[in-house]
């Protein structure tokens, strides 16, 4: 399958919404509402258009997306939060999610962000170098199993002297 990754365009909104809803409909550790969270985040001050990417398959069909938004650690340090990576069900296990993550990492560094925080699959994200938040004394502002909370350092020493509680946008509470 030939895949092209590009920034999201306004005309992608409906396809992204439907993709996310379907991709997470049967996931055990999902609130099954990520598509609405993405809509709210994309209309908030934490939205970064350059870091909302889509994967396009054959026939210009949208088959995946990834979203990174701004977050802070106790209001002192700019960070990014990854939520979510979605791939069309029939296209999963074809490295599309991996391609989106790697492209997002490259664009993140190019924009000067040193690390990404996420809450996600405990076996998938470590393959990309994500490590437990607890290893850096970083905590989420809500109760969640530690094994799902991770961070990826993209620039050398970006996490040096970083610790505290992640402050997400109010959009996450909508």
C-alpha cells in the first residue's frame, strides 16, 4: 500500500472524525469518545496545525491520523501531548501508525519541541522509545495506571531537570 503523509486540511474533518470513532470503537481501554476530544482540541489554543497529520492511501482515501497538542509541566515547560494515533481498521498492522508517529517525531523536532507525553498502549509505544513518566518523576493530573503513561525525549537532555505534574488544556475536560 502506497501511503502519503501530509498535514490535515479542513476538508479532512469528517473523515478524521469517522476514522477515530471506528478505530477505537472496540478498544478495551478507550472511553470511545476520542473523536469528540479531537474536535475540541482542534478548536482550542493548544492546536498545532503542523502536527495534525493524516495518512492517505490509494485513491486519496484517508487511512490514518495523528494529533499532537501543546501541554505544560506545572506551567513551566512547553511539551506536547500525543492523542490519538488512529488507523482505519482494515489498514491496521501495515505500519501506517508507525509511519505517522515517526513523521510526527521529525516535525516535532523541527518545530523545537523536545519531548512528547502520552497515555497509550503499554506494549506499542515503547517500540518507538517511549519510557514511563515515573522514570522522570512526571505525573498526570488524574488517576491512571502508570503502565499507560509515557514520555519520549526527542532532543538530547530535553527532560533534564523536568519533573512535576502535566497540565493539559481545559479542552481535555470538555
